[in-house]
C-alpha cells in the first residue's frame, strides 16, 4: 500500500516546476502568450494527457500533477514559489488538488484569456476549486471533459469487498495495463500516443494507498455535492461521451443538464472517456482575446 512504485518513462519538458507539498505545477516556457490554459488530469493519468492538444507555442500552458503522483517530465527547472502553501485538506482528495489549482490560477496566468480544463476526476477538481474561490473564475472559461460530477456514478461500482481486494490486483494491472478484461474502458487504441499513456496509468500514482484514497474520495465527493457547484463557474463546456466505460454517461448527462445556462453540454455519440484523444475536434476553440472569449461563452 505504501511502497513507492517505479514510474514509466518521462518526457523532456522546457519550462518551470513549482512544488506545492506533494503536488506539482509545471509551466511550459512561453515568451509572449496569447492565452493561458490550466489543466488538471484525471485519476491515474498524468499531465501529458494534454500536452499534444495544447502544443501551440504561444499558449501559456500550466499543468498540474495530482498529490503524490510521479512527475512524468525531465529537463525542467525547479523554481521557488513564495506563494505556495501546502493545502490543509487531506492528501489524495479532490479538495486537496483543488487547493493547488487555486494557487496556480491565482498566481501564474500572464494573459486575460484563461481556460481551465479538467478531465474525469480533474473536472471535479475544477468545480471544487471554483467552489472555494468563485472570484477567480469570474473571467475563466471552463472545460469539463468526461467529468466526475455531483450525483453521477461510475460505469461499474465497486462493492466493499472488491475495493478491499483492489490493492492486491494493482500488481496484476501493472503487468498488463491493457488487457482483455479492461479493453472496453479505453475505446479506440489506434492512436499510439493514447496507447503509450494508458500503459503508464497504473504506474503514475506513487503509492497504491494514493490510488485507494483517490477512489474513495471520488465516490464521497460525487455523493456529497449537488448542482449548486455549477453556479460558481460563469461559462464553459461540459463534454459528455456517449460510450464512456469509466463513468456512466447517463448519470453524467443528468448532472450536467442541471448546470446554469452559461455552461454548454455537448453529447458525443460513440465517444470513449478520452475525448481529447478520440474527438479533439469536439473541444471548443480557444479565444484569442477577451471579446472573442465572451462571444464563445
């Protein structure tokens, strides 16, 4: 449960890293950005999920790595962050990562055009961050991709006995990250980048205990939050895949339609949980200035 695992291969990264306790914020080098994008990955994923989609050199890309996850990059420069404060919230929780996201949003953007994009569990992190600091989200465009949402459910719920057994199954998952019994969760696998990063999933959290804390808290957060959390974001998009085999599409849709009018719900028939890999065309166009941004809301 508590042994630190071995990460998979890392990638070169040209930019700065700021440590906030056991979480990490990475900022890609960009001299004159036209827009700022802050991204939060999902359960057992990592920041590389977003890097190919947001690869334009004039984007200030700020990537978060969940608390107690391996940092999947090399060649970066660590920078002191006098503003960084270790969150008081319990490690492994959505609230803990949300407190890190709030610090990134408060201190790092260098443009007036800001998008905050969360995938899966990262969507809940974005909503929780907006709940704690709605003032920071007044001018922000939010993208919630196949998100964990209030009162929504996983595609398959684990029984207490299955949850208890899970730590013993993680080593088997590491032996075969993509296998016959879990093949349906991933959707199409022709994309080499997608396949490569999914193969790293069971290795990304440093400890099995961190995976377990994430899983238990996803369930607790979903049950304890209601539609009021949507009221803290002004505008954005919720992407609901029609063939999600990680989260249940129907309950995700039911939760999303309770959002206020500023959030557009886009349903994607036949799309897997990984919209950014399978349907990148479904992502809204990133505005180039505040007037454009307001028009896209």
